[in-house]
C-alpha cells in the first residue's frame, strides 16, 4: 500500500509539530505501507532543528511546492523587523500594527495564514495523483489549511482521505483569544464541520477530542503522540540540585503561578530548600511569566535556555530530578495532552503536571504511574507533592517505577496507524 502525507512541518522544522508524522514515516514501511510526503519548498519555520533531517528514511519520496505566506508581507511594514510566529504564542503586549495584523489574520486568513497554499497544492497534487496511484491521502493540521487541500482532492478525485488533528480547530487553546468577528467564527465552524464530515477517517490525539468529533464523524479514532528511542536500562547521573525542569513553550496561559508561589514559600520555610532548588526553563518563555517569577524572588533559582536540539533536550529530561508540565489554562484544557508528555515518559523521571485533575493528561499519568496532576488553583496539593518529592530527593530515593509506557512507542503507534489504514482502505 502507498499513502500520500500532506504536512506543513517537515525537517528542518523543529519543535513539536514535526515529530508526529516524521516518526510515522520512519516506521510505516515496517508494516507494508510506503509513504510519500508533500510539504513546503520554501518554509519559514519559527524553530529549526537540522539534526532531524537525518531521521528521514533514505529513499522516501518527498514532493515540495513553494508557499506564499503573508508574514513576509507584514515584515515590510514592520520597521524592518522580521517576524516569525509560532502557533499559540500570542504576544500579550502588541503594538497598534501588531493588533491590526492579528485582527486581519484571524478574520481574513481562514482557516489560517497558509490558506494561499491550498489552491496551488490541489492543482499540483491532482496531476500527481492522476499519474501516481496511492491508497489514501493523509492531511495533518494545524495548520488546518492542509485539511482544505485534502477536502479539495476528495471533491475532485474522490480519494480515500484521513484527516489527522494534532490539535483541534475551533477548540484549540488560543482560539478564544483571537479577535474574531461572529462571521469569522461561523466560517471557521463551517469549514471545520465540512472537513470532519467529508473525511473518510478522522484521527485525533486524545479521548476528549474524539468525543467532541464523534458527532461529526463516527469513524474517529485516537492515536496518541509518543516517544521514540529505547528505554535505557542504566541509571543516569542526576542533577545534584533539586531540579524542576520545564521543556517547551511557556506562554501566559501555561504560567503555573500557584506553583511559583509554592516554591517561593518553600525557599523561606523548608529547611535546605533554598540551597537545593533549581528551576530549568528550556524553550520560549513569555516575559509575563518571567516577571512574576522575579516578583516572587525566584529568579536566582532559574536557569534559562531558549532552545536546544531534540537530542540535547532528551539529556536534560533524563537527568532532571522532576519534570514539570503545565497545561494551558483555557476552556479546552481537559482535552490537552501535550506531545512532550511522551518524551517525559521515556525519561523515566517523576512528572509534576499542572492542569485539570479530571483531564486526559491526569488519566494518562495515573495509568502509567509516571507522576501526578494538580489543578491550576490547588496550591495545597502542589505544595504537598513538592515536599514529598523533595524529601525523596534528600533521601536519594527519588526514583520512578512507571508502567505501560511501551504502548506509546512511535513504532507501536505506527502499527495502530497501519492497521487503521489497512482496515479502511485495504483491497
């Protein structure tokens, strides 16, 4: 069998968006499915990681077509300052021009600013598919413009089509923050509904997303994100400090303010804590988060690293005493399972999560016994957990005995994907 995968994020893109389909492509051939990748020829990625190029299997056919993105036009009017945007990282303090740009982007670039790639991609791929037979087309979003490409191919060629949602469309964490008119909201909802109802199969990354999408498409399935690599049998040399490490984007929505207050308090009242504490923030951090950390007096305990290649990030995960995961405090928080949780599982270090205690992430942590999740406004629970973790650190017993994490290996997840493709489209 052969599948055509349409993705905006592809090496040398860095960050979390590229990982899911890079890993599926890596393993699909092991299950009798040949992937062909269609992606952008002139990307303008917010984050790049050239080391990921080495992970693309040799011999994979990669089709590329140029894209025009309005960010480049915006930069001409932005006093010469180049702007690269990362989905979900909305500036809290914007200039007049910035507010205008956000308004235009939200209301006129629907579903997103990659919409100008839809029509030329449909034209290019229609010709390709007329000359090259595939068993299914797979689109992955965001950006959800790529689902519009799949929709166009479905209408023109009646292709077998899988729409993969790494994040939801109108339920994505920052959707409610956009300055959308009622007309734009209805247009987003209409396009989302059409994609969901016309796709032959819908893929999502968590059970809450599946429940939300089942009303549009009964053939909706969960295949989570995961980790790659082998679980190490040897013990790593852990940080000498009581390190609490957060990896990835921390915007204002993800700011675990109650946790910062707990840590600040413990530096004053818990014996030895101020000598041992180290907070590692690896990735982009909103200035508002850093300001609150400063006000609470935690800045001396913070070590910041703006960005690291994926291979180096894994080392920090394995050697940290505790791994911190902060869910966005938004209406859709219950359904958020960030991709980094699976990397955290591979690291085999205790996970402290801040998010809904009845959400998908909390359930996953309970099932794997990999850590605990506390509500955004549960400082009492957070404090109790930190004290327990710290005491185990002092006693040199801070180890993790997680279970069932093998089910989240990328190869096992690809096995599930291959079975889904073969069940729906096998001859």
